[in-house]
């Protein structure tokens, strides 16, 4: 996901689960994607923050 780009789909190629939200303080959480998952997003969201699950500062 590129900064400032509204994604329409997700293709997740790492071994971790990622959470994404509209703000860096995890407000406006959009969703999460598990390892190896892909699909289209149901809305038009500007992703402001992306974090790997279980990393420091990222919600579980």
C-alpha cells in the first residue's frame, strides 16, 4: 500500500498478519489481512497506517 493511494484490492505476500487503519493511533481501523490472503476491498479508504500484528504498538 502506497502512502496517499486509495487501494481497491489487497494481495498479501508475507508470513504475517497486517492491520490497516485511517490514523496512526489506530482510530478508524479499516481491517486486517492474513498471510497469503488477497481480495477486493468493499469501500474506498485512504490508508494512513499499516502495522504488523504483534509488533510493538500494533493492536492484536
